[in-house]
């Protein structure tokens, strides 16, 4: 990077703390205006991917790899390492072992692990924490990417791409709104559905139509997609759309296929999953920085 490619940083903050900065937009389709100024000895970012590595470019490797590259180029300008929770290839435990051998400042953790989850998923988060604990590496574990207003933005844009909602005003599109109600379908059981209600409120305010959350897998104790859609119709929504709040690796493909079948059978619309939507890269960088800032604050409080 050349010296004049970014705006001057305010160095009056606490030493070592990562800072958000606004930089001049550079060429290339992945260059965003928002990035983070990281200290020179910032630890590696390990993106924890649910499931096992699959070389198929349309599977977990493609989505996770695309988000890793976008996070590097548009936000952190640091390598992002993929660590899979299952399987022998590119395993999280191996990524942690490599991070533990690297030189680092005494006050820096060996790594920050960011789960590739659009929202809380107790089963996957439990496996993640168990893997980190078993490795013996004192890495920081960040929060899931959502709930966050950017998740609602991504859901909105996926609905717009499918012709089910008006696009945001920034794109100046005039797509006709077709959905009178939206069901956000999430994996992860009751806890994930409860947190997804935050995204439902944010999405409803963007679209000016009712939105609610449902369990993609019809988990016990949760409202399933069919029931959630029926409730919206009973409340007066003539056309219902499903918005899968799913990146990819964390969800069972059979559940996504069942949702598509439900939409086809009931005449409902359905948007594409979040997949490698660009705002997820921004959230990955944000969760990484938040974990570091929390760690530094705890150190200073001791």
C-alpha cells in the first residue's frame, strides 16, 4: 500500500488497540471503504468453519474461501486462515497449533477465532469451544456474526435479488415488492430463532412488511417455516417469502432443500442464502477487532 492510499490515523487512542478507519476507495470490485487499522503484531484471524473441508468450489470451501479473501482484501489486509471443525483437512486444531508456534508480543493472544455463523448455534459453538480448549492454545473466540443490522441488510438484498422486495435506495432499483410478509429461516434451534427475531424486527423496518423468525430444521420447541408462514397469512399477508439466514456450511443441505420444496408447494417466494455476501466479510473483521478490544480492556482492568 502506498502512503497516500489511506487517510491519516488518529494515534491518540490506547496503544495497541485496533482502530476503525475510513480510507480512500481503491480499485477493484472487492475494495471497500471501511477497513481496520491493526497493530503490526496483530494475531492471525482464524475463520472457524462448521463441518469438514469439501474441495467442491460450490460447497463450504468455496463460500468460506471467498469470505476469507474478501475479509483480507477489503478490511484487514491480513491473511485469514480457514479452520474446519470436522475432518482431517485444514482442521481448526492444526491451524491453532501453527498459530501457537509463531512469535508474538507478550500481550497478544496467539490467534482470534471467528465462527462462520450468521447467528448463535449452541451445538456448533460448543464444539468450537471444546476444540479450542482441547488444543491448549489460549486463542480468543469471537462472537457469531449476528444478530447485527448488517445481517438484515444482507437478507434485504437477497430478497431484492429474487424480486421479492424493493432493493435499497443506494442501488436506485425500482423492483416491485411482492412479499407481504417474510419468514427468516435459521438453523440452530430455539436459541438461534430467538436471536433471529432481532433481524426480523430490523428487516421489517426496512421493508415495511411483517417479518418473523423460524427454525429451518423444525427444531422441537421452535416454530417451523410452515407454521410461521401460516401465522403471517392469518395476520393478512397475502404473499409470503422465505429468507434463509444461512451462510452454507452450518446448515444441513436437506433442510434447505425442504424449505425450497415448501416454498414451491405453497406458492411462496424464496431468496438465496447469504452465502458469500460482502457484508459478512465486514462482520468477520468487526468480530475479530471486538474480541481483541475486549481482551485488551480486560488486561488493563487487572
